[in-house]
C-alpha cells in the first residue's frame, strides 16, 4: 500500500562513524533527526501540557495502543477526531503497538499464533489481541507512525524461544501489513532476535524485503547489560535501509543514544525524563541529580545555567528542593520540562555536530564503549 506525505531526507554523515543527520517528513510536520521523542503513554506526557511540551523542543510524541485501548478506548478517540485533536497535539505522533506491554503481563496472558490473549489489569476482562486488532486500533487512533504487533521475549530467554518469537513477529508483521488501511499512516516493522546477532541479521533481512516506510530495533532495554545492547545496535543498524528512518525503541540515556547514533540510528524514546521527575531527580548534562538531597536546600542557583528551559530560566535548585519535600505537583511538572528539554537538546546538539562533521570530536566521551564490552 502506498503511503502519502512520508519521506526521509538525508543531509549529512559523520566521516568517522555511521552517524547521520536527516529529516523525517510526516503529514503533521518534519522530525529533524537524530531526535529524542517524549513518551505520552495515555495521550499525555505526564504532568506536562502540550504548550509546555512544544517549548521543550519536542517534535514527535509517542502514545501507547495497549493503554489507550483499555482507557478510554479507540472508538472515543476516533470520535474526537483522532489522537492529535483528542490530546491537543498538532505535531507528529507515533503509537507503539502494545506488544511490549502485553508480553510484560507474563502471569495473565497467553501467546499463540493467532495472537495474544490477556486479562485486563484494569477491570479483569479477557482481551484477545491478534495483530489485526492492534492495527485496527492504531488506524482509529490516527498517529502518523504506527508499529507492527511483535512478540518481545524477555532477557534472558532460551535461544529456541527467541528464535520462535522472532519468526512469529515476522509472520505477524505480514498480517499487520494486510490489515493496515490508511495511507496517511506509516507502518514500521520491528527487528527482534534477542541478544543473538545471527537471529537479528536474519530478521532484518526478512523485514527489509517488505520495503516498509521505516524500521525499528525492538527487544533492547529489557534487562540486557549495556554492552550487549551496544553490540545488537551496532550489528543490526547497518542492515536497515539508508533511505528510511531507523528507530531504537525504549532507549534514552546519553551514552546509549550517542552510541546508537554512531551506528546510524535516528529516533529514540524513553520514559526516563518524566519518571525521574516523579522521583525528584533531574538530568543535568548526563548526570542524575537527586534534588531531595540537603545540598540543594539553600542553593539559589539555577538547575543548569546553560539550559534554556522554563524551569532553569525561572527557578532555583532550592525552590525545586522545597517543592519536592512539600510533595507539590509543580515539582514534577518543572522537573519534567527540564528533563525532556535536556534529552532533546542532547540529540539536537549531536545533529548540529554531525552537520558540522564534528560528532566524534565533540561527543567522544559518550562514544566510549561500556565496561566489559569485549
């Protein structure tokens, strides 16, 4: 099925790595890559308004099919005009298929060739989710990019189990393609294969033959040590088409993103910014600061003087520390604004460095391999 208004434009490459800067064009606007994407699971990025989200520099935002199916339901969202209108976000959007969430319900779900069956943790009802249902729900939600329904085995898992899940993911992908009904939504396939590089290679080669508008690497950040994630990304990324966007799912630390960008990845998402905020933590130039600590109680300096976000321009570390100790909701909003801005600024600065061919020079500290990476 031909899709409308999607393309990937390549602008520059790093002369020492496979890093690249580009623009992913979507019906709701461009995404300048490499780019971090905030996660808005339930059609909202926690504690942050859409206006505040725009100010962080966010371009593409995520939502989750599984959670939105349970509450409030895709029929209501479709009746509201789709996710963009429902949540008041006019920029590009991506919906995950819900596969990871379904398969994380290991005690209350079963997997068969037909699909996944699980008991809703919300109200206890039995829900059957074949690949076709995930695509139907995502078609109703209306995000720009939708993800294929995949089986995401945990780490560690038996090789035979991983191989079976990887092949099932491919068969499900073909069913997703058949079920997909909208030309204004780009369906991305997901490369699985666990930590087994040969399975990853075989999966990538199969998916590429289907000529999809974009590709993702899934099944990382599910318990593996960092050095294994690096190896998976480095081995898999070059197998994906250079003229399509590449998305590394569930990754959002400085080092992981920098190394994945060096391998040629373009898009990233993670719940870290808002999750850390709800625990009173700030991301400051790659470090995690616990603002509950007494050292911040009387510190009247900005969180980060180099940061242009609303939080850093208007409030002190002492004020943030006060809000956290007082259990004020504003603390979570202000820290979320900063943390999201921080990760987007990081990927924006890498993009600028790639355009200037200074990526390795400026980000060499983050490109060092993780410990124990042989």
